[in-house]
C-alpha cells in the first residue's frame, strides 16, 4: 500500500505574532491617559478602570472597533462622576478619536516574519493564517502586512477552537490542510520574534515529518540562507535598536536606590571612624572632615529628596543607566574625599595640600552633578514614535501616588539646573584659593548654602503639587 508523504503544516496567528498590535493599543491608551490628566482627572485611576471595562465589554461588544474607544470614554465618564464633575464633551471626543486611531494605524510586521514564512515555503510546508477579530479590521491588517501570498489559506474567525483548526481548507486542494497528526500551530508564545526563522536549520519536531523528496538538499540551502538573512535583519532592526533604547519600565523594587544607599553607608563609615579621633586632629583635618560630612550627608538627603530622581528601571544602555553610572562615580569621589585624612591618626600626615585637594575633588563632584541634571533634562524631553505619526514622551512623568507613568511629558527642572550651575561657579572660585586658610570654611559654607537652596526649591514644588 502506498502512503502519501506527510508534509509539515504550520498554522500562524496574526495579531502580535506576525504583526504587532499591542503597541498600538499601548500608545493610544497613553495618549488618552494624557488627555484625561490634562482635564484634571486622576489618570492612573482612569487607566485601571479602562482596562477592567475593556475586558468586561468583550462579552457585549466582542472585537468590534467600537469596544476600545467606548471603554476609554466610559472610564472617563465614571471617574468624572466619582469626582462630582460633569464629563466634558470635547474631552470625550478627543478620547474617542485617540482610541480609534488604533484601527487606523498600520500594525508593523514583526522582524523576521517574512524570512520565516519564505523559509518554511522553501521547505515545502503548507501554511495557514488563522486570525481572530473583527472581519473588516483583520482583513485590512492582512492586506496591509503583505503576507497573504505566503499562505495556502487565510481565515478570519470570531472565535478559535479545535474545530476551526480542523476545518481549515486550502485554496486549491480538495483535502484538508492538516489532520490531527499533522497540526503544528505556532501560537502567541512565538510573537515578536518569529522563532520559526531561528529553528529552521533543525529537523521538524512534534511528530511532523518532511516530504521525502530529491530536492531536499536544495531546499535546506534555501532555508539556511533565509535563516541567515533573518538573523542579520533581526540584529539590525530589532536587537540593536532595543539595546540602544530599551523599553522604559518603572522600577518596582527601586533597585538603583537600594544599591546606592548601600554604597553611601560605606562612605559614611569611613567618615565616622575618622571623626572618632576628633580631639587629636589638627584644625585643617577637622575642617576637611566637616566639609566631607556636609557634602556626603547633604548629597544622601538631596538624592532621596530630588525632584529629578528617576524611578525608571536601569537597563543597558538607557538614560537611567547612564544616570546610575554618574551616581556611582560620585560615590567613588565621596569615598576618596572621606579617606584624605589618614586613619588611624598618627600626626605624621602632611596637611599642606589638603585644602586644595579637597576643593578639587568637590569641584569634580559638581561637574557630575551638572551631568546628572543634564541627563535628567534629556530624559524629560526624550520622545519616541506614537500612533498616527505623532511622538510621545519616552519617559513620561510618574504619578507619585500610584508610581505609574501618567503619559504626560515630565517637566525639565530648569531652576534646579541653574542652582547647580551657580554652586559650581562658587566652588570653582573657592578652589582658586588653593591652600589658603579660608578655603575649607568657604567650601563648607557653599555646600550648606547649596543644599539649603535645593531644599527650599524641593519643598516649594511639593507644596504646589499638594
């Protein structure tokens, strides 16, 4: 009895597998949230409510293009009523229009999708596209992707089940595309990476067997070439941009702060063990330790109180990463300042250059302060592509109560930056004094004044936001 060779069959999903739709929703939601915040309502509460309503509305509205905009508007209306305010009709129109942009924007084809499909076709696989959603929207997504020609069959369904898979039929063949033994579905676990392109140089698994044909060697060469091109394309278009601009994410554990606190502890220890020798220290050593104590403790308090301290996660090589690097360089200098006075004190240390050395290191610290503030301003002004050709903040402002991004652009702390610039100039002027007796007292006065003015600035800002 002759048995027909069993061919590899692969069933692909569409949304967030072959093309990316979730980022479209995220961007539209962020823009709608910004509209809600600008209208004076609680943006974090709106987003949480919108997400819940959108899930509930699936039962009544299914995958209609009206569901997401309706959920956004309903959430706005409900938080307005909860706050005792009437919904603004213009705000409602703007929210609905922004949410509807999801269905007008093109969903980008994920990197490696075309190469994966081409390589599978080269190996003789039968391909099916089974995507769930609103027929008109999904038909447009399929057409816009330009991937339909790779498939033997394209089906748009409102629900997926074992029966819908079993009923798949190719365009030209009478028999079914697959049977129970041949099904090899690539689901959402493959989204955003198209792992099929990476794995094509291995033999098929899960019971699917290739058609034993004489052209297998030639097809394997085509498949390997497609995989090679896919890897290069993925590196250039996905991995490299992702490495340079990782997705911003709020740090739930505040890891950077905890680590920096630990290192501050080591610096403070070096200062305190030297202060134990206070009765035996000469005036120059005492003034140096006072200057270092003011700088380190003031920096610790200022860091925790800073209006510009980011709560975004540190990732290679995002802007929070570079601010974290600057933080660590400051701590290295703090440590160096703390050990300028010898321990244990023997009375043999030459203190003639202590004032100038201390002032020089403090001046370098202020250079790092300026760099840190500059990176903060860069974060506040950084943008990334949004829906409808618009740009949205890459690092939006964080709601202090919920620790969630508001979708609004963060404010650049221009007054704080100017305070640091003026303090830097003052330290530079003090440094000109070299080893004069007034250098360390003047340095202490500048450091105290700097932290006092910074605290006034922070307290005033907190009063305005209260």
